[in-house]
C-alpha cells in the first residue's frame, strides 16, 4: 500500500505542477479563457492566501501547516495503511498538499511566501488548481471512511466502547441491574 500511496502522491504532484507550468507559460495573470461556457473557464491568478484568498498577509503560516501535514501523513500515517481506499485518500492528500507547498516554497515573491497558481474557474465559486482538487476529494474520502467506521489499517471500527462484558451500544438485559 505504501507504493500505491506514494505513486498517487507523485502523480498528483506532477499533474499539478505540469498544469501550472502550462498556465504560467501560455497565459498572462488575470487572463480568462472560456473552456465550456458558462460552466468552466481558465482564469489565471496567483493566490497568496488560503481558500478564497483568506489570510493573504500570513502566507508563511500556510507554508508551515502544509509542510507539517505532509510530514505527518508521510511519516506517521502511510505505514499504517491497510486498505485501498485509505491508500488513495492519503496519496491524493499528500500529492495535493505537496503541489501547493511547492508553489509556496519556490514561486515568487520569495521562499516560503510564494503565491499559489490557480486557474480553474467555475461559476459562483473559488478559482482553484489540480492540487486543490486532490486535497478536497481526498478529504471527502477521508471523512466518508471515518463516518463509515473504516480504520486506516483496513479494519472496521467497533460500534461502541467496551465496558466490562458488553458494549455501550447494547442495552442492558432486564434483571442485570
């Protein structure tokens, strides 16, 4: 599972960086190109903040958070993966985070303060990139895995905490008070 998770992370990172390179090389900042009007257009911006450009003055905090998430998932969670859904979810998350972290580290204006290239625009929604798609889809997958009781090792979560000889989810038998 480690190999699959790593492979997906690398694929997500490469797709993200290649699409950003294409945009930066072929568009000027602020340019919009209709792809499937009115549903989809490319709209090249550089985002110094987080989602919806929030926190533009604290770019370095996002760099630290992204690096911490990437390190935590890579070191502590990947080795525990025992199921395909978790491998896909964590691989996509790592690749997406690595894509935006790469922008923060290596794009202008400076190391650790770089602006993320965003270019996918949907009507009445944020402008985002491939890394963001991987992050959002992965987080939805992780939430579904957690809500359905699927543990990272592939096992199913118990339906209640054990207390003595029964679970809290089981009603107490009559006469056993």
